[in-house]
C-alpha cells in the first residue's frame, strides 16, 4: 500500500511539473528577494475582462514547498473561467523566516492582486484564497487575522479574500495546535481559529480522517465556531485519508467539490459537463 501511495504521489508531482503558468509577476520585494505570482489565465483572457480569481499558497510547514503544488488546481480553474494564481512566499529553509512573515506575504499577495485587478482582468469583489497545510494557514489567516502586514503597504486596499478553499489547513495555533512552539509569542494574533468573526469569508475545508497533523476534532470545532459567528462553513471529511491526500488519490473528488462551492458563491458558472 505504501508503494502504491508513493507511486500516486510521484505521478501527481510529475503532472504538476508538466504545467506551465501563462505568466509570472512580482508582487513584493523584500531586500534582494522577489516574490512572484504564478498566473494561469482562461483561454483568450484580456485585461478588460472581469473574471473571478483565486490565490493559492503551497504547503510545507512554513519551511519549504513550491507554487507548483497547486498548478493542477490552477490549470483546472483557468479552464473553468477563473484567473488562478499560485503564490510564492518566504519560508524558513530559503529565507530564514517565521510563520509571521508567511502571513505577511499572504496578505501582500491578496492585496496586490486586488489592487491590480484592472491590469489582471479580474473582478476585485470575487477574489478567493486557498492553500494546503501551512499554505492553508496562510490563506485562512488572510481571511481572519488583523494587523499582520508589511510596513508601507496601502491598507486602503483590503487583503481579505471573499472566499476560502482550504485543504487540511493549519488553523489552530493555540497551545495544543500545530506549530505552537514556532508562534508561541504571538499565537493569538496569528491563529485563524482564535480570530473568527462575522466578517470571516465563506469557507470550505477538505480533511482526511487519518490526518496526524490536523485532528478531525479541530476541524469540527472550527466549523462550529464559524456557525456561531453566522458564517458559512463546509467541512468535507475523507475516510482513511492522510495529510496531503488532496493531490493524490482524491484529487478529482476534491476538485469537483471545490468547483461546486465556487459555483454556489457565483465565482463559476454551472459546469454543464457534470
């Protein structure tokens, strides 16, 4: 079974590597580091369009990872009519940064995309964020936390997305949550679960029941808190699936549910192929 899973993962990674973004744009410069957005556009897309958009953030424990993780989802959504973006952000292994910088970059990415909507051909009122694992944390934090931003940015442009698509996300940074030791000095500020309110964007979460990093109980608590705040929240559990399952054996299923969710919010038209 482990061999089969490894083969599926390898095939998934190989597929992602065959996909090429339509363009890359720098959204942020920090010292000698340039952070880019890897952009997939719908066929025939032009700047005068007003397409819905989504920004994905890769997983990797705030320490590693690459934007190519979400190339398959970007490719799919671009073919469905969205501008789909996979963002670079600073991580510990390459930049010596903490989770705080990851969230700062996430906010910068969403804000930059919204502020350049007219050049990117997107509708700034239909801008979602998504991600997996630590990237799911970054995405969730853009929709929940406040005041985590880079100095000098134009805060008149909101960095809060209009919807969240989260794959086994880290969203509890409390004393019993994932990665608490790395954020213990500011966990209340950076933990999505501890910053939910009525302004939190509608959210869909995908989680495997065998995930050893993100407990199902945590996900259910998050959904309950969202409900209490009066915000739409969906939790889809996948039996016997471990952390990172969404890009392997359950890719097709999770993409279909992501599509359904985005259709329900008016980001996508009905998929007549279903």
